[in-house]
């Protein structure tokens, strides 16, 4: 497959540019395949195709859209083996993460399909008894969807799903680290009967990413932007959208805290904190980055945490894979900085030599202070900081002492305590006695502060992609 070039899909047709870039396996370091380098011309062509497709797609009935979405979900299920291979090879993930991604994508498609007919306007009563009104819900037009590599089926599907369900058409810019996955998503929808131009797929290499993104956002026909990715890139996207007066939905990074209170079930807390911190090598925006544990039970919890890490990620064999060596280097740099300023390593050896530079085992550090880079910086890797706390006020202060606000966890046997914490933590979601990594179709998903704004999933997410129009008439 190394000679294969992942094509774009523009107006239903596959396009293979002469310029390509290599896609490398993080597990083996070898070439997987190539992908085309999209230019401004490709961007304009994709937006033009979406613009042409919009009027007819906007006028389709809710039931027609529902049936097509349900068929797309069935096709993803039928192509499961193919889709699994793509994500395994491109991201180096385990089969559990693969299954979670594909199952999650299929589930959210089915959920949105059931909500399409619920897009309703209103008939308000006006102050003048001779004046009548209706409020229509209308799609925006062409939506630019930008999705990342780390949960590519869930996030790639989500980036286009609710926009097209609401009657918009889309240009999907997929990550250069796994472009074949975004091609496959587009292909599944096309196979289900989606009209040409409703989803158009592009990708490009890092050297041209900024140019391509700017060209897409600046195109007058693009009416709204849907971005999931890092906070650093989200700031750039937000600035470009502001300059061009384009509304945008952003789901960005996180620095999720998990509070382990003095009455917590420590076996459960240890298990869920390990999974929350180290699932998919911590490369999830909702990953647990800080464990705030009550001093009274800290020593016992640390023993259970270490034992759970060994049980779930046993020594021997290859260490878990990260997306590239740069991701490993970032985590090691943060840990080096922390240790040089007084942090202690409780579990793991971040200087260990692994079988490749893209691999790293789970690391737990303690005695973390605000002077350390890791206190504020999202590591997006297999490290977690353990910080001792004594009071609810202290726990909330530290939990909220971050620019991020995406997800959090609380472990306690007293629901009232859990709800007090949940109300006080400044995040889009708080999970009591469960890990910070939790996202499903019937929960509105999104962040606060620098973790973004807007919501995905449920009817709240669907509402993001319709705008209101008032019509009045005199009787």
C-alpha cells in the first residue's frame, strides 16, 4: 500500500494531485501511504462544489436525511474491518480504542438521524394583534469542518454530521497524520447516497496547512467553521474567523482534574484515574492530567494507583505508542522541567529506552507546583501529576487554576459532596465516580474557558448549525 495516494473527494469525484506527502506509521516508523497536497485551487474547488450542492440539499426533507444517515451508519458497520485497519496503522492505537472510535461514530450518526425531524421553528405572539409571525430555522450554507487525528472516526464524523443533518454542505479538512480515515468517512456517506458536493474532503502537509486553512476560511461562500483540535491552533482559527466575521464552534484542549476525596472508593478511583490518564497514551483532550487526592488517603491511593498501572500496563513487551517522536519529546521535556524544580517520580521511568522513539510508558509525578511548566501545560501524553489537598476550597482552587475547562472527575461516596464539587468546577462536564474521558451521543459535549465554546451532540449541537429567520405579516 506504500505506493497508494489518498485522494481528495471533490464534488463526488476522487482527485489525486501531483504533489504528495508521506504518511508514516507511528508504530513502525515506515511509510504507510501518501496523500495529495491540497492548494488554494483545491480549496476553492471544494467550496464551489459545496456551494452548488447547497440549494438542493437544503431542500431535502428531514426523513430523506434521516434515512441517508442511518444507511451511512450501516455502511460503516459493514466496512468495520477496513476502517479498523486504517486507524490501527495511522495512529498506533489498541483495538479497544479502535472499537470505541468506530462504535462511537456509528452511535452518534444514529442519534443525530433520530433528531433531524426535531429541528423546529416557532410561532410567537406579537404585541400587535393584527400582526403575525413565524421564526424559521435555516442552515447557514457551506461549513468548513476541521478534525484531528486522535479520535478520527468520532471527531471526523461529528465535524460534518450535524451540519449536514441541519441542511448545510461541508468541506472536511482532515488531519495530515491520518488522511485516509477522513477519506473513508466521506466515502461511507457517499456510498449511502449522499449527493455529490455535500461533503468534500481535503488534506495537506504541515507546510501548507496554514495557507489552506486561511484560504478556506477567507472564502466568502464559507459561512461557519467547525474546529476540533489544540487550543494553540484554535486561537489561530478563532482569530481568522473573527477577521472574516465567520461564526465558529471550537472544541479544544484540556487539563482535566480528578478529585479523589477522603471517602472515595480507592479501588474504583485508582482504576478510573489510570484509564482516564493513560487511555490511548493520554492523547485525548479529556485525559486526566491532574489527580487531586486528599492527604488522609494519599499514601494508600498511591499504592493502589501503582498496582493498577502495573495491572493495566504491565512491564515487559513494547511500551504504548504515541503519534510521533515529537509527542514523546514534549512529555519528557515537561517532566524534566518538573523534576529539575523539585517534583518526584512516583511511577515509571521517563528516561527509559524503548523499542522506538514513539513509545512511552505511563508516568506519575508528585510535588508539582505552579512554577513547573507541567502545572499549566497540557502534556497530551502518558503523564499525570498527583497533588495532595485537604479542603474542598483548596481542591476547587487548584482544579480551576488552569486556562482549560473541558472535563473533570470527582470520586466520593457522598453524592452531595460530589455535586458540590461538580457545581464548583469550571468545566463543560464533571463525572462523579467515573473517569474524565466520557463522551457519548446523548450528552452535549464542549468546554469552557480556553477549551472552546459551542456544543456538540444532542439537540444543542444540532442547533449550532441552524440560524433563525423572523417572518412577519399583517392579517
